[in-house]
């Protein structure tokens, strides 16, 4: 099930980071060593009581001047409007309502997206409540007073947020069409690929109407089958500010991947696979999606009979955490092998939703254990009792053992390989949950 996306928007120093950290706790995904946004946490998975959502912070960089501030605020709001289910607009009770707050509030109101107006730094309700009422002037509903620093009002704020979450059985999940996200660094050719895919020979059914977010998805028919390409409008968005472009690229990736079944990670053949590609691919991996690596601009490089092998080897090295990913070499410019993406996608989608019968799984488990003795520690040997598949998308298995501590990562890997030998599961990660049974 795709999790709702909550975006934080607000001026510098209103307390966005503090609030983000208060909500995210330990589970912050820091995109390290990322030029321009090194210190930033851009997104985090939040679990708060019964709520689960992905939180994104749209405002990472501090604009250099007052003039740039409004531009920066607009860019933040646009990203939030485009990607989020619910927007948290953060203001500061100590600074009061300022001019740019009005401008941003106008933008958010016009978007029709659910917006929660949060007034931060209300460290004492008694002292600051009179100042909170001023925020009604923004015309975007009741201000919710909080203090990120002392974690006051968090529950009430989240209750307001959750009111706007889609019901658990959303239309999106009833929709049987495969959902595809095309992701990758700026300029690797994502828009060119989508343009190629919607080329004359295929029928674009429509820009799908419905919820606001669906309006930017595109349905493409290929050999009588429909595929929904997520956030195709986002592919065309370009920003002139480098830091903003990179931040936006990550936000777009997280939000599109969240809604996808299968993710096409585009790499530029003329540059080769980079660390930044690895970070983007890592988002698809960590979210358990089907993954296809499309090496684009294949027309632009000199090739001999070893080129494919060399590229594959390098990709396997850099993306070592996803040996299961399918790789395809394409050119959006000439159209070479672009159609092959559909065939690979069908395989990946099937594997992502594949269920294996418990009986067969246990045969594999027993055979694997017989072939390679499980590890032991201090005279106690690991025993594997039983395996069963409990979920799909991604296929998720529970293994019952005598002692969890003894189940080393490498032995889980070994079992995974045995399952892959039998069923392939190419293009999808597999998830293993280890449980103890006394
Ligand atoms: P950001 O620029 O919006 O991410 O803001 P920060 O989270 O970095 O916070 C800016 C400043 O406000 C820091 O000095 C924080 O300590 C302070 N701050 C954040 N939240 C609160 C709060 O709830 N109460 C008070 N009094 N200060 C806060
Ligand atoms: P995006 O930022 O990932 O959406 O990338 P674009 O689709 O805008 O492409 C960036 C640049 O790469 C443009 O100048 C494209 O013309 C060029 N480009 C895209 N695909 C190919 C390709 O297959 N071969 C070559 N030679 N250039 C390409």
C-alpha cells in the first residue's frame, strides 16, 4: 500500500527542521554527501501511533537574500502542491504573520490541496495563544498551535493531518493497471524516454482525471495493455537553481517511487553509473519496488563487443545491494530497445506479485539446510523450522528459527539465493522476517 505523502513548507527559521526531527525520530533518511544539500534530511518515514506516512521537507536551502526568499518560497510550495497529499504550512508565532506568509497561503489555497496551518514555537499555550489568532488572517483555516522544540501539540496536529489521508482502500489500489515511475538524475533522459514511449504508434488514453495528483499521471497503451506512468508532469519540470534541482530530484523520486509498482532507474551511458545514481536507485530498493535499470544515451558512446559487459559489471558493483535489478541499454534518441522496456516490465511486475506455495518453499529450505549447515555460536546451532510467504509487492517471507541471534545476514542471503535459483524473482527485492519459535 502506498503511504500518504506529507510535505512541510515554511520560511527559514520557523522551525521546520526541529519539527521534522521531532516527528521522524530516528528514522531519518539523510542523503549524505549530496552536493548542496549535504546536511539535509529531505524525507523520512514517520510512524506516529496508528499513522504511517512519508514526510518530505521542501525547504532545504536558505535563500541568500530577501529578494530570493519569495522565489524560494514559491518553489517550495509548488513542489509540495505537486507531490503531497497533505501540506503542513509552518509559521512562527514569535515572528507573527509576515508578508510572504500571505503570498504562500494564497498559492496553497488556490491549489485546492489539504493544508494544515501550523503555528510553531507556541512553547506555552497560556502565553502565546492570543498571538495565534492573528494567523486566521491567512485565510487557510484554523491555526494549529505547536511547539516542535518541546513537542507540544504534535498529536493534535497529526490528527488534523490524518483527517485528509485517503481511506485505506483507495482507488489507486483497486486500479489493476501497473504503475510505473521513471526516476534518475537531472538530464539523464527521463523526459525523452517518456516522450518516446508515448510516440505515435501508441495511444495515449488520457491524462487521468480524478484526484488532483492523478492529473499528472499518463496512461500508455502497449499491445493492448495499459500502464500508468506516474508524475509525468514532474519530468518536465526544470529548475535553474542547482541545489533546488537536486533537492527536487530526490523529492520527486521519493514521492513517485512511493506510488509505483515498478521503477525505471535511468542512468546516462555517457557518464556511467555514479554515486548519485546509487542513491536514487537505493530509494526504489529500500521501498521494495520492482526495479529496471535503463542505461540511456546508448547511441552517444563508442562501443565494442565488451561495452555491454563492462557497463553491466560496473552497475553491479556500484548497485551491489540490488543484484536482482534488470538492466536494459536504450536510446531515447534513436528509439533503440525502448520497446523492450514493456516486456521487461511485464516480467518484473509478475515477479513483484509472485506467490510461492508454502510446501514448495519448505522443500527448498530443507534442501538448503542439508547442503550448507546453519551457523552456530557458543555451542548452540541455528535451527530453521519453517518458511512461509506472507506478502507480495515485494514478496515477503517469514522464517521461523530457534534463535534469531544465530540467523546471520549471510545465511539469510544464502536462503534468498536458493529461492531465487528456484523461482528467479528477477527485478524485485525479497524481504525476510525472522521469527523465533520455541
Ligand atoms: P528551519 O530553518 O525552519 O528548519 O528552522 P529550525 O528547525 O532550524 O529552527 C530555527 C530556530 O528556531 C532554532 O534556533 C530552533 O532552536 C528554534 N525553534 C524551533 N522550534 C522551536 C520551538 O518550538 N520553540 C522555540 N522557542 N524555538 C524553536
Ligand atoms: P531529464 O532531465 O532526465 O528529463 O532529461 P531530458 O529528457 O530532458 O534529456 C536531457 C538531454 O539529454 C537532452 O538534451 C536530450 O536531448 C538528451 N538525450 C536524452 N536521451 C538521449 C539519448 O538517448 N541519446 C542522446 N544522445 N541524447 C539524449
